[in-house]
C-alpha cells in the first residue's frame, strides 16, 4: 500500500461526504466562490523521523475546518452535530490509496475548538513507512587469502 498525503486527504474527504454529501470539501484556501456550509482539510505541522532499514516514522498533523454562514439560527447545534460525527468516525477511518482494500488508520491527539462560528477539528496520524527501493544484491565476492601466523 502506498501512503501519501493526497490519499489521506481524499480518504478523510470520503468520511465527510458519507454524512454530508451536499457540503463541498476543499483542500486549499478558496478565495472566491465558496459554497457554505463546507469543509476544509489542511495540513498542520508534521514531522518525519528516519528509522532503520530505510523506514520513516511520519507524524502528520491534520485539521478539518467546518465553516457555515455566520450568525445563523441553530449554528451552534450544527457545529456540535458535526463534532459528534467527527468524534465517532475519525478515531479510526478507512484509508485507501485507490487500489486494493481500504485499511483502518488510527488518529491521535484529537481535539476540537470553535472560533468565529467555525469548528476546528485537529488530529495526528502516525505511521511507519518505507520508501520503495531497488534491491542491490551482491554480484561478486572478493576472496581474501589471509593466514594467521602461529608461533
């Protein structure tokens, strides 16, 4: 399975579309023509740590932002409903790289805040990954005729 940021965003967008099929999901700031209510998915600070044998530990920070019209009736109730849905469906979510069966990914450090009538839902995804590489088998072996002197 290939683990990419684009596939992470698409998999999370799939979770959002399951419950909110009419709400657009954007993966970058939208300057004009934003349809409300909607979701934005952004990367937060992330780290990559090298491990043995060409493996890496990726800690990806993700933020899902729910935006609706300001000062609407029952706006807080909608924010709370969205947060409940995210709490229930983003502890584990189905990750797909476009081929094969989706696999469950676990999220860590989930937290939610409300600012200016927007829900900011943040979490981390932590995975060990390896970069595909060509094997480099030994083609020849040098012979070393060293002897040990004895008294």
